[in-house]
C-alpha cells in the first residue's frame, strides 16, 4: 500500500527549521495573518498606524491608547519599538499601532512609515504631534487636521535670492470624506474640552506647510512664502512632507495603506516667543482629537 504524508516527515538524520512568525503545517493548514497578534504580511491587518517624531508626542499617544484598551510595547530585532493597542469602538474591534520616528524631520518619517507597512500593514496612517501656528485664527493649544500638505523646501539658490518651488500633496479623498463627515456632525470650528484640564480649545481643518526648517520668526521668509502660496495655511511642521511623499511613491506596493492624515496640536505661533511650554498640552489634545476621529476613520472604505 502506498502511504501519503500530509504533514511533516523527517528521518532520524533530518533537521527542520522554521524562520518567521507564522507557520502552518499539515493538510489544509493556513495562517490568517490579519488575525495574528501583530500584523505580518496580511493586507491592512491593522486599522490605524500612528507616527510621532518627539518623545512627548509618543508619550501622549500611548497614554490615550492605554485609556482606550490593552496596550503593550513590542521590540523587533534591530531595535524598532512599536506600541500595540487592542480596543473596541461600539461593536468594532480596533487595532492601533504607534511608532516614533528615529529623529524629527523629513528623512526619518518615511522609514517609520515603511516599518509600519512591513510589520503591521495598517489601513490608515496618522502623523500626530505638534506644530507652529501661522494663521490668525489659531491659538496655543488648538488642533488642526490637515487637508493638504505644502512642501516648501524645494528651492533654487540664485544671486538674487532664494526661489522656492512648493509642492502640494492633498490628503487622499478616502480620508477627506471621513474628515468632512466628522466636521459635518459638529460645529465648525469644533470646540472641545481638554479631557485633563477641561479648558476649551478649537479644532480646524486646512492646509499646512512642511519642511526641514523650524520657524521662530514672524517675519521669516518661509512664512511669507507659504502665505503667498496659500493664504489659508494654518501651521508649519517638519515631517508631513516625508509621509506624503512616501505614500505617493508606494501607493501601489504590497501592504499599502488606503490613506494618510496629519493631526497637529499648536504648541507655538512660529515667532520669537516659541518655547516648549505648550508641547505636552498640544500633543495631548492632538491625541484626543485622534480618539474623537477614530469612528469616522474606521467607517471609511
């Protein structure tokens, strides 16, 4: 009689080694990576991936996630650290993962984005943290949700001065529909009470500027340029351009998110009074806005 092996067979001289996190053995065996504890290669295995640039931003994100549900830190070979959170919103089970970029600025953000794609495949990526407000309607502690990112560091140096060549990245339509629904269900600008201090702050949506420069001068040339590019620009920050470009270049690749979003708390007004006093408040309120926005993001297609 012929014997058919449907599993794993080895002789007394055989050695079998499995590398990787998920292994299935035997007839009809399979691995459901989307249901695994930390993502893997499955398409959009996690709902939301969050990127921060500063430790104070990550601290406030993790505090918010721990209030929502079970959250733990996972460290991968090579030292990459992620915070994994499992919670429920209504009847929807939600999986959120957060990573801090290795350093602030445009260069490290794409690497953090790629790490999220590789290990967790989130459906949506949110860049969250602080920014300098440049619009008259903004005050320290307010929060903005970006509709568009204007990268202002493309430029030509000439004997007659700098000629900037701005590049605009609109937030993907799938995400903007969710943002529009969010504001349609609330007043505009939305006013929220800080969950810790109960002080009121406003939430607005509009364009933001992104580049490598930290601006601390109301008369800075960058502020004048960004205002001439789009006079509705709300704030300046240093990471969103890298995220937008990474999404644009990898939109059709494996484990590609459906979209991205930027949420920024205003920590200063990009002038000579710039300091660190509002960093914690701005980061905490940005995290609170993300929590409020979550039901709209997970309802997106």
